[in-house]
């Protein structure tokens, strides 16, 4: 049982730090842009409400009720077939797959912090050349930033829950919120602010496709950090007598708020310059830097603020992705935390290096399999298959395979009977069926 624990506020900040990440500031705005705005946002919000929060609470329960690493937590709570159920805790393997490419992107962000104060690209064309030049040609600087990003993440995790993860989140999360509030206030001074609000919140069918539903649901998992033992592991380091339901709702709310604010800020800047909403994945690394240039010196400051916020968001998420595996190795193999952290980080960094190389022209042929390179495969397999699968397993586990009397007695401390029954229905049926159908569709299993 872990002794190094979060305080209550530390947990909320750390879990919010995990949830608020590149998914909110980089991915959410561009997929919202690509999927037509308002209606997509609505589907995303409904999914967070009915699926995301339910799984988040279920995961928190497994960790909190046992105070053990994910594998032991599943094994302890399972009513029967303990040996089989402990594999439910190995979802942290997904975390490691995500980490390998996630840190590559944090590396790009660190580079763009430097670009912000040195050489902002002067046009979208130049910005595109700059980004693609880095991505496809610039091996050494990309590896350099990647290594720095990995060392930062590993260093924080090696310091432990209280003195590492909690301390860093207590600084970076409020700083991130301040930066975002500052950017929101600034964006209110533009005429395009209203257009951005309209785009984000007016449900318009024009660009909404049927796949948009699948994308929104998949993103709800990714953004809340559920389905891969991260929230479970954080909750296992939580003080007893904490209202896990209330904390889960707060985290989900903050996460959603950050995504919406990031979207509003980015679309205000985009529409102000007369750009279309659909800019694809390059939105943050190509379109925005070129637009920041237009603002002169203020643009440099804005750009630095933006990429700093993005770096903070990415780092606080990456540490939560590394933590479950570290906890497992630390507890099961009786290795010190420092050694466990650096051993795992080294292994994942090697895989991350392969995903990084797969984007580079000289290696891309060798490291492309079928229609995707290694980087895209890791992203696809983890987000579209492993995370939803992890979510379904956890939901079914809590819904059917643990002591239901115990679960009910515990949960009724935190929610009314009516809310409890709705939650149970959600994890027993809505999550497995809803998410199952999405996976089948997304993977085209029956087409
Ligand atoms: N929630 C993070 C984001 O939105 O960027 C990504 C993430 C973190 C996914 C932790 C999964 C996870 F366990």
C-alpha cells in the first residue's frame, strides 16, 4: 500500500494536470475545426457527461478502494478469477505506447518556445516549411528537444507523488490557468471573438459527418486520461476520506473548460486573420505561429505564452502517463522509484526515438507499415483500440465483477441513490455498448 500520497487539492490539480494536455489545446481545437464546430462540440460534451465521467469515477474507485498499483488493485477487488482480472491492470502498457509519441510532441513544443522568441515564420507558407523541415529533416534538434522533454518528465516522476508530481502540478496548473485566462481576455478584444463563439456553440449540420460522432467520443476518453490506469494510479495515492465523485466531476469540468477556452482563443485569432476553421493537425504548429508574427512584438509574447501553456499541459499529462508503470515496477519488483523511473523512461525513450525517426525522410520508408508510419500507428492503436478497450474493461469490472454491496455502500457516501443507479447503468450498459459500437465502426470491422 502506498504511503507517499497526494493531498486532496494536490490530487485534483494532478488529475486535472493529467486530463488537461495536448489533447485539449492542440487536438481539440483542430478536430473541432475539421468537424464543423458547434454540433461536434455538443456531441463531445454529451459524451463527457454520460460516458467520460462514469468511467472516470469507476477508475478512481478501483484505485482509491485499494491504494495499490493497477495490477494489484484489479486482483484485490475481483470477486473471482483474480489471476485473470489482474490483466485489467496492465492497461498501463497503453500508457507507455502513448508516452512514446506524446513526448515527441512535447519536444516540438519546447522547440516552438524557442522559435517564439527568435524567428517566428512570416507567412503560413514559411510556417509550413519550418514545421515540415523540422518534422522531416531535422533529426538532431528534434532528438535534442525530445531528450530534454523526457528528462524533465522522468525527473519529476522520480521525485515521487508528493514532492514530485504534486509539487509540480501545484505550480504549473495555476500558471497554465492564468496564461489561458490572460489569452481569453486578450482575445475578447477582437471583433472575431463573437464569430468564434458562434462557431463553437451554434450546432450547425454543414460540416458534421457521421465519423464526427466517433471522433468526439474517442477524444472524450483521451482527454479525460481514462482507459489506461493513469487516473486509477493517481487515485490510489489519494488520502482516505476523499469524495472521489466530487473530485471526478471537478476534474472533468476543468478539463472541458480548458478545451473550450483553448478553442475560443485559437478560433478568434484564426477568424481575425480571415482563415477557414479547418486547418488540420498543423493548426497549432503552422497556422498560429504565422498569425502571431502579424502582431509584431506582442505576437512574440503571445506565442511564447501559448507554447509555454502547451508545454505545461503536456508535461503534467506525460508524468501521469509514466506514473502507472513506475508504480507497478516499484511495488512488484521492489526496485527504488528513481531506478524504476529511469529504467522505464529509457526503454520508452528508445521506442519514442523510433516513432520520431519514422517521421524523418531518410527513415520513413523503413518505418512505415501499410498506410501509416510508426508514429501514426502508435497514436491510432492507443487512441482507437487500447484506450476504449481499457475503458470498457474497467467499466464492466466495476459494474459486474466486484463486490456490489461494498461498492454501493461506499458510493452512497458520495452520491444519492438515484445518481448511483444512473451511474451503475452507465458503466454496465451505456459505456460497453456505446463505446463497443464506436470501436467496431471506427475499425470498420463490419464494413
Ligand atoms: N489527457 C491527456 C490530453 O488530453 O492530452 C492525454 C492523456 C493523459 C491520455 C494521460 C491518457 C492518459 F492516461
